[in-house]
């Protein structure tokens, strides 16, 4: 069980359990929403995420319902429709909790990120993708 918070502390979330997948996403949706080249995401079962303080602002960009703190703007989570899964912004997690296993949507990458992880062009097969790898 881990508690995480936005930058100003108005919103607190409790995560009960371990992530089912952790990765860096380079998709153009993440770039647009976060204003970043790519983001770290930990996917957890939606039932494992509880808002224990405050009321986040919700909005939907394309398909994902996203929530952020209205006071400080920190992006917190994104609910994946019909999956029972929620993506948590990895920068909010305790450092010992985020262990990314691969990169996804590298076809949209702003720049190469060279590390020892697999770099999937779209999605790995476990997410219904083609398992194509980009060579960086
Ligand atoms: Zn805040
Ligand atoms: Zn993304």
C-alpha cells in the first residue's frame, strides 16, 4: 500500500497493490497532455486506486479519462476505458516502486532514448500489438 500526492498536497491517492505493467510511453497523446517527450507510467488495477484526500479535476482527451489537481495542475492518473486498468504517473511514485520494463509507441518518439529496455514501435504483443522493435 502506497500513498502518493500531487505537488501541492491537496490530492492524495492510495495505491493498494503492485503495478501490472510499467513502461515509458512516447505516444502523441501523452506528448500533448503532458507537454513532455515521453512519460513513465505504472498501470494498476483501477480498484487498487483510491482517492483519499481532495477532489481531482477530470477530463477526457480522446478516450482516456484523466485526472489532475485543480490547484497545482499535477497530472495524476488516466482511466483506461473498459479495461479495469488505470495508469499512474510514474514520477509520483516512490523511487523504489517504478521499474519500467519497456518503451511503447516509439514511432512517435521526439528523440531516441537509448537504454537496455525494448523499444516497441507501437505495442508489445501482450497489449495486442505487433511486437515490432525500433533500433536506436
Ligand atoms: Zn495539487
Ligand atoms: Zn502515451
